[in-house]
C-alpha cells in the first residue's frame, strides 16, 4: 500500500535527465502526483507518453507547448495533455509545476 498522505518537504528531490528536479508526492496504480522544479531557462524537452497529464503552475512562468501550440502560463494556471501528444515546457523564470498522471508513471519510481 502506498502512503495516503504526503507532507511538505517530506519527499526528496531527484534530478531529471533534462537537468531539472522532481519528487513523486503520492501515487496509486491509477493516478500519480509529481512536483517538478525548474531554474530560469530550464527546459522540459519535447516528448510524449501514453499517460494523460494535468499540470498546475504552482510558481513562476512557463512557455508551454502542446501539439505544436504554445502559450505563456503563470502561477495559478493549468494545462492538460491528452495521451501521446508531443509537449514540453521552458521556464521563463524559476518555478514549479505540479503534474498528475493517469495511470501512474512506473518510470518515475
């Protein structure tokens, strides 16, 4: 059984292959929540995956590209990425994203 609660600062940050940081907050087989931290100029390289992704901009400003369309999103904004669409982000300033994935990302565990 995975923990049902996660408290601020409890989970350790892990480096990502693209030079940012992430920490898995909570997950079940059906859903996962992950926090990502970016320095100014940090890139979440264009990629795709079969998981549906919903993301919340917790801090900072990001240029978000989904399926060739880009928008600037600031803290409090959100976006959703349907399965298999190519997407990525660029941090216009230091910031954090909170991403949910359905189903969970086994590659993050």
